[in-house]
C-alpha cells in the first residue's frame, strides 16, 4: 500500500504483444516431444487462499501512526474467525536498523514483530512477513542491497525453526522508482542468500517493478529457486480505487469515477487471461498481494461491488488474494463499531460472523 509516496500512473491493461505471443506460441506448440512450460517448470501454488493485510500498522514510521490502532492478539483471532486463511504483515525496517554494518535491528522492534507473528500463527493463520517501505532501496537499490540483506539476516535468525508451511517471507514490497527489473535480482540477492542460509526451502515471495502491478508479471525475473513465488498488486482501475487519495499525486484521480464501466469489464477479462498466460508460460501461480478501494470517497456499497467483482473475476484462475486492509484506510473491520463492515466479507466469499 502506498502511504504518502508518489504513486505511478494507472497501470496499463495486460494486453501486450508479449502476452499475445505466449498465447499464440502455446496454440501452435507441437503435440509431442515438447512438454508444455507448465509441465516442465510447474511449482505448487503458495496456499494463500483468502488473505487480509494488516495495513497501516507496522509499516508507518511508528506503529499505528497513520490512524491505525496497535495490533492485539484479539485482532488475529478475529481475522481467523472471519474465515481468512492468511494475514500479510507489512513491516518497516529501515528506520529500525543501522544503515552501516552490522545493520543491527532495534531489539524491541524485532520482539514486537515476533509477537505479532506469534499471535497470527497461534490463531492458525498463514503469515506473509515482508519488508515494506524500505525507503532508501527505491532510490539507491544496489547501494542499499547489503543493508537490506543485513536486516533479512536478522529476520531469518529470529524466525529460524518456525513452521515453513505457515510462515513465508516477502523480501520487499512494491519495487519502484530506480528499483526495477534491470536490477531486481541483484538488489534482492543479498537478502535471499541470507534467508536461504537458514531457511533453504521456506517460501520466499518476490514482486515486480512499477509497484508490482499486474503488467510487471510479463517481464518479472525470478531466481532459479523452486520455493520462490511471484506476487502482484491490483488496484485497477487506479482512477477509481484511488480517487481523491492525496498521496497518489501529483495527479490525484478526481472524485466521482464509477465502476465497473464497459471498459473496466473488458480490462478485467484481459487481466484474468494474463494470469492464465503467466501460469502457462512459467509454471508458477502468482498471488494478489494487495487489492482494495479508498473508502473516503467511495461508499461502502460501491466498495462491496468492487471487491465482489475483483474476487469473481480472478477466483477462477486459482490465485490467492489479499485484501487491503484489515481496519484502517480501505478497511474491512470497523474498530469503533466493533464489527466487520457489512457486505465486504460476503463479497470475497466469506461467511460473516454470527452476532
């Protein structure tokens, strides 16, 4: 999620010649002597299922600084009781660590992150633990890579011995600015090597350039590692989901955009096809790490429509989907009212809690 950062312009629909070429090549492939890409390189999908982000909690400069409340054990129990399979926990690390070797992470911060992870695992949730807003890496990716890797060394040490089936590491949220596909693997290699030193087979998640938009999947470089999983984020159409969002400037999408238009429906159909093309080409199944619509100017009823439309469009592809966010900015849960916002759980296929 982009808070107080410059967001790139509306991501183009996945209709590139590259995707069309993949589909055409698959159609023309010989029936024998050449196994399909999905057969040659198939990787079991990461079982993300239905997921929610613990947004605006551990990734601000200080916990809850952007209007979110400090997370409690009860939050994790509530998320699990609602039927979510996975919680994604965005964490800011760069301002809690030294920028020079040995890149020491503040002990109290590491303890707090571990406490939140423990609460989630105790509630029988899968956990995606990430690095979120490691701000210097977006401007100076290769220069900052050793610092980023040094932080991941300490994360790997702290969570050594945790169950691989339910705790997964996402190396960095939404590469953008100067952090792009030309340097993605080189920048993330120090972090991946530190993780693999203690967690040789734990699931590691990597997203692509331009804020990990769906188009980034077309050229996303991944290491030769069967336990690396691709992710993308989906806030399309951006002019709808971020209308009036002041942090999305300088060209803030104007308020009043409706959804879904005929163009939106066509885009969604193409984007679902792009996921199928990616799976066929790579043998890997990506998951949607974030999706949502800004609540300030979009009525709840319309947000319900948005989430239902996204869910129903992408569910047939078999991908997991993580909602942004639990209880602050694009919220699903209302802390003041002490309830899940009506209609949102049903929109993503969950049964609301009994009163």
